[in-house]
């Protein structure tokens, strides 16, 4: 598993960060709004956002009207990498189940 995928899974291993991703999947939000919606303090939310930024899952963007305000939004690439890895795992297990099914059918056909 590549290190960037490890960072993605590590970041998503914490329930609050998964909740942040869930909220951001509905659209960009300010840190304060995320903290309010999830019942987190501003410092706690800041720590969660830092982990999500470092993993590449989210990125801030400044709002034109006020440079102090940042909206956070999801980044597509880490989710694409995770989906690719999950597709590989699913393919492996699909092949394993197909082989098992073929074995069962062949064995039952012999009896």
C-alpha cells in the first residue's frame, strides 16, 4: 500500500474526521461551521483539519470577499487512489469466490 494511501486510511480512521469528510461531501464549509455541526471546539477541529490537509483529503481555499475566511473542500485524488485499491481488493475476492464456487460445483458434480 503506498504511503499516501496509508495517510488516507490513517486520517479516516478517526470518527470525527470521517464525519468532516461526510459534511464536506455535501459542499465546502468553514472550519467554524464544521466545529459547530460536530460539537467540537475550535482547537479540536483545527487538529482534525490539519490531519485531513496533510493527508491530502481536503484543501482550504480563501474566500474572495475576506482573506481571513477559508472554506474547506474535499480533494478528489486521494479518494480515487483509495477507490483503486478497493477495486483491486474486490477483484481479488471476486476471483477467490468464483474459484471456490467452481470447486463446489465440480465436487458436487462428482458425487
